[in-house]
C-alpha cells in the first residue's frame, strides 16, 4: 500500500521530471499546482496504472502512450477537442 510519504515523494519526482517546471515559473503557481495535484494524486496514479497495464507504449516500451494520454485528456475535458493533434 502506498503511504502518504511515498505518494509525496512520487509526486515530487514526477513534477521534477515533467514539463510543468517550464510552464509554471513562479513559485506560488507551482505550489498551488502541486497542492491540487497532491489532492488527486492517488487517483492519477491509479488511472496511470490501469492504462499502463493495458498497453505498451512504443515510445518508451512501458507506460502510457501519448496518444492514449491525449485521448483521455480530451475525453474528460483536460485537453480541448478544438486543438489540432499536431500541437501535442
């Protein structure tokens, strides 16, 4: 079972290795984003694990492909359906 400490460490690692640091340059914005992500991080990890167990990404040989991520984001409104695929 994932403890709060482990989830906090995983989130910190994921943030450090994501592109979010290029987008959110101000510390208050990053802190607020981290806070919101932490509230939902267990669910995010569960969804990732579910998707990763159903496919193999040709990009990395594990995990979730960018196409699956994009489709998921569009399906649930995180990514605008109006934006062309070329932007991803």
